[in-house]
């Protein structure tokens, strides 16, 4: 099978390609990525030379580029997006362009090329947020995005579904919880905290650290997409969940693994409109036979170990970009 992966130089996309090349050795992967600030060739170094892998640097909003990349493709797995909530507050139009228009350009080309599956990778943030006692999100929960990021992802989900309803393009969608693992950009919460601590710096915890997220090890996300590609029903959406943790619990776990004390935590002002809780009822995808294989404790240990051993990947990223914090005065996404 020949797959087009968009955004394969980003966090989840690069881990997905690594997983797929290892577990589907007869398949060929084309990775289309613009290499924005969030895309790193260094995240693909270990498989760049594979004969089953080809990289195209290009923009998903450019119909000519997408048209060429789609040649001979059977399956599209669409990761490419602007993905950092804080950046979406500063530059919402870029998010609308990439996430909505870019998805539209891909869908149009996929239709022309009669591809057999268009899988769209989305987020649970399109559902808005929950209070402590609210029931979890599921596939029937109405969309209530609260940030330019989640609104643009919601727009892309609707477009994908519309191409199924209107043109019968064979689509599937996953709406996944927060991911963590290797090759995660150090501007995001878990890698930021790990790299700060490895550099002897304190970690900025917003508010009281009571906000709740579910955290899924990135390979379990790859396995969820694989399961939907193999067994999912065309036109359907699958919610992918994980273990609920407060930001404080996440921080305490990282400190414990590194043998550090809570003195390394600096409480900072909360983000305006900070979504309180996301939680997912993932019973639908579990019926396909998917279960997360890596516990939060184990995955976090592996992740900390990876950051300890791969300073050459993340250290350059701390210096070579304008800081979103300075502009937005918001410590992380
Ligand atoms: N990170 C999470 O916890 C999470 C959770 C659920 C869903 N998602 C979704 O998964 C996908 C991947 O997330 P991520 O965390 O790996 O993101 P990321 O920001 O790490 O990577 C995004 C990649 O897309 C590329 N890209 C951006 N704009 C592009 C364009 N116009 N054309 C081509 N390539 C472009 C970037 O260069 C980068 O390589 C996104 O769609 C995101 O919404 C992420």
C-alpha cells in the first residue's frame, strides 16, 4: 500500500511513520510537510534512508503540490496542522488557512485521485471543555470549540464529513486526547517541563495545577489510527482517550522520575479561558479491539529517558525560534 502522510515531520506524524515502517514493511510512505517551526527533519533522521520512505517539502494549502503528492496514493493519513493553542491566539488566520483550507485542498485532490481512504487526525478539543462532574466526551457530543485552534480543527472535521456525505469520499476521523512521548516539541507541557528540569530550571505550573487532561502515549495513538484504518467503518468518527491527570499530577510524576522536589515548581498566572477538563469515552474504538498498551507511568518514564538521551534533538529547538511566551505571556499549550 502507498500512503500519503501529511505533517510527518511533526510530533505525532513522525512517530506514526516510524511505527508504520516498522510494522508494515511492504508499504511505501510519502511524507508531505512544509517544515514550519514545528516540523523537524531531525525527527525523521532514523528512517530518512529507508527505501520505503520519501519526503516532499510542500504546503498542503498549495493545490499543485498536493496534486503531485497524491499520485498513486491509496491511503491518506492527515496530521498536518498548526497545533499550538497559544500560537492560535496570536495568529488565528494562519490556523484557519492551514487547518481548514489545507484540509479542503487535500480532500479535493483525494476525491480526484479516487483514494481508498482519507483518515483525518483530529483532537478532543473540538468538544470544548468539561466541569469536574460532567460526563466524558463521546462521538455524539456537540462541537463547542473555544479557541481559534480548536475551532479551525472543528472546521476541518466538518469538511471531512461533508466530503463523505456529499461525494462519498471514504473517510474516517479520530478525535484524540493529548499525546506525549519522544520528539515532542519542548514548547508543549510535558517536554517543556522535562527539558526545564534537565537544565536545572523551575517549571511554570498555571493556576493551582488543577486543570485535567488525558494523556496518551504517542505509539498508542499510532495503534489507534492503525486499528481504524484496518477495522473502522467508512464515514465514522472514533474518540481516542487515555488516563485523566491533573497538570499537578503530571508535574509530580516528572519530578519523581527525576528525583527532584516540589521546590522546582513555580506557580504562574492561569491562561485566560483555560479549558478546565477534557475526558473521553473511548468505548467505540475499544469495540474495534484497540486498547492503550502503555500506562502513563511507564510512558512517562520512557519519555524522560528519551529526553535525557537526546539532548542533541531538543537543545537547538530552545534557541532557534521566537518565544510564543513572550508575545502571549502564556507559559505553555
Ligand atoms: N499533540 C497532541 O496532543 C494532539 C492530540 C490530538 C490531535 N492532534 C492532532 O494531530 C495532528 C498532529 O499534531 P502534532 O502535535 O504532531 O503537531 P505538530 O505541530 O508537532 O506537527 C505539525 C506538522 O505539520 C506540518 N505543517 C504545518 N502546516 C503545514 C502546511 N501548511 N503544509 C504542510 N505541512 C504543514 C509542520 O511542519 C509539522 O511538521 C494535528 O492535526 C493535531 O491537531 C494532536
